[in-house]
């Protein structure tokens, strides 16, 4: 961990720098999982450097009704729901409301999965090492959901790798992952992943699709086949 915030040029730069800290995981038994959208360019660079298979795991934030930019939990494609319980209590949400919001989020997951999996078929992670990658962790709840989903699929070891994380998210993930590789942990009250990138924009479905297409066409699912 660095004492000063790193200025990543963009997600590709972040992925290349992250890969340098993951070199000891070069193995055919490693699968790199990207969390779309922002985690895809980061994960592509890591998979290239490790010579690993690339896959995706799609957790989705469950948005607060009156503030959709913020979330009170996350849901996965296979139905795992992770909640920020203190926040749920303060919002006074009913079980029925939570279920409805989760189903709406799952519908978007299904749409994204159908689009992105035109190029990436699901990988069997049973008994293997999974490296789950995003472009940063703010609350950490989407990553918790991703870890639980991959754990359910039988991964032997789960490494979470991100360029930057809030200290709160870092602590949450440390408690459930086998290892956390993070280039910078930010101990600030107001945290935004975007502030650690010189060039930042919200990726579109097309950009994600093209990144996955490009990787698959060049590497056939593995970087060094």
C-alpha cells in the first residue's frame, strides 16, 4: 500500500500496474473474473499478463429508491443478496421492497450477461483459484456479492484484486476473501473511485463488449494459448 494516492492514467494503466503485483499467480488453474462494466479493462490487462482465462461475474448494486446512485446492497446472477443491514434498517425498507428492488437489479444482470457472453462462455472455477477484479471499491457490497457467488461455484481460493479501495470496503473484503491485493487503501471520509484516475468515464455496454471481443479474438479465452 502506498502513502500517497496513485494517479492512474486510466483503467488500462491500473490493470497493468495491478498485474505486476499478481505475477506469482501465473497458472492455468487461475481464472480472472471481471466485474462489468469498469472492471473489464482492468481485468483484461491482468489476464494478458498472467496468461489466464478471462471470465465475468456480474453483481449489481441494489439502488436506494430516492437516490439511485447509491445502494444499500447487491445481488448476483445466481440470486445471492448482500445487504448493508444498518442502512436497510435506517431506510425502513420492507422485505417485499427489497425483493422487488433485487428482482429489478437481476433483470439488468440478465440483460448484461446475455450481451457480454456472446464472447465469453462461463468457466468452471471448481477447485481453481479465482481472481476477482474491479476498478475500485467504494462500499464493497458488490464485491462481497461477487465473492459469495464465486465461492458457491466451488473456487478453491479467491483473491480480490483492485487498484484502489476505501478503508471500509477493504476491511469488509479482507474478512471474506482469501487474499486482497490493493494498490492503495484510502482512509478518507469522502471517497470516489473516479478521483484516483486521471482519465475516467463510465463505460458503455459497447466498450465492454469490444474489450471482451478483442481479448477473445486475440487470446481465445487464454492469454498465452
